[in-house]
C-alpha cells in the first residue's frame, strides 16, 4: 500500500478532514486527523497493519508494543501480520507501564507501533518501557508520521504516510486571515 492508498482510506472514513478546524487544543489547522475513524473498520485496520508489517519485517521483531489507547488497534494488526505477540503499555498515575501480566524478556526484539507519531514523546516513553522490561527495541512504526525529523524517536521510524499537519494560534492563522469560517471537527460541516 502506497501513501496515496493509505490516505484514501483515511479520507473515505472521515479520519482525515481538510478545511479549517478549531482543535481541542484551541489551535487552528487546515487538517484534522482522527485515526480511530479509519481503524474502526476491521478490513482497513487489517490492510494498514499488513502494510506496516511489511516495512518492519526485515528487522525480525518478536513482539509488538504499543502505547494505549491510540496504538492498540494498529499494534494488534501489525502483530497479526507478523505472527508475533502484540502487547500494550498504559498509563497509571501519568506513568507508562506494562500491566495485565504482560512481560518482555532479553530475547525479545521489540518494535513500537503507533497510529500517529507527532512529537515522538509517547514513542520514546514506550521504548523506555520495553527496554526497562528487558527487550531489545529495534525500531518504531506508525501509520502516519506528522513530523519532519525522523531521528526524533532515537531509532529507525517507519511510516506508511508522511503528513504535515501545521497548527496555528488563532491570531496567526492564515485561514482566519482569509476570512474562512472555522469549524469544530465532529460537528456537521
Ligand atoms: Zn483559523
């Protein structure tokens, strides 16, 4: 699956909107991304997971680890396609942890899988969790890489799509400056 085919799945499911949006952060953007809307369709989730698995198969991962909640569905599908375990880390009192009896061991070659990587912060935290659990973390993968600096996670980062999603303070928003009406994503456009 190439970048256009992946983006097409996002657009068709409403997971990628283009226009003029007020995000929950209060910032404005010309794109709105909500990957849960594409991943709710099992056939799309499976196809995206299989495509992402092909990008990382050469690393010979033995386990997939994802940060909850956003990474769980795609992590499961990448694990399915690779034929390896898919586990997740979740927050307790703000700290990302392995819970539910999930373990990793020194023989594990772990790949961190997420839906979208923006700053890379949750990716790096998940790498730290897996490393602390004894695994050798060999790379990271995401459906969409929203950043320009692939080195920011400290390991090879594989993505199906590179997508710039600039955000603006309302008083510096070029769409506002052109007088385009702003909408809140999720409301009827
Ligand atoms: Zn605006």
